[in-house]
C-alpha cells in the first residue's frame, strides 16, 4: 500500500462524504433562510419556529434522496472491495 493510494483513498472518501451531505445541507440552508426572513418580517423570535421546519425539510430531503445516497455508497464500497487484490499485490 503506497502513500499515493492512501491519499487517493482519503480524497475519494472525503469527496463522497461531502457529496452525500450536500442535499440535506442545501435544503436546511434554504429552509433556514426562508424561516429567518419570515421571522424578521413578523418579528416573532421563537427558536422552535426555525428548528422544526428545518428538521422536517431535512428529513424529507433524506427520504427522497435515500436511493441515490445508497447507490453512491454501494458503488464506493464495491469499488473498494474490488480493488483489494490490487492493494495487496
């Protein structure tokens, strides 16, 4: 196992982690901004008004993107298992 392989594997793992978290983080950001604008316009500063919509939106984003997430994780794992003989040899 060479240092180049370890660096490449770590790079691929970090890229996959960022790619998989992107839908939930994006939805949470968008919903958070919308709720903040509504709170600023109505001057209602209740913490649960920003927390509950974001949790629900992130849950829905996870629910809808789950097949894609699993496909990406299985593809990465399959590639890792298939490359074991090349790593050892």
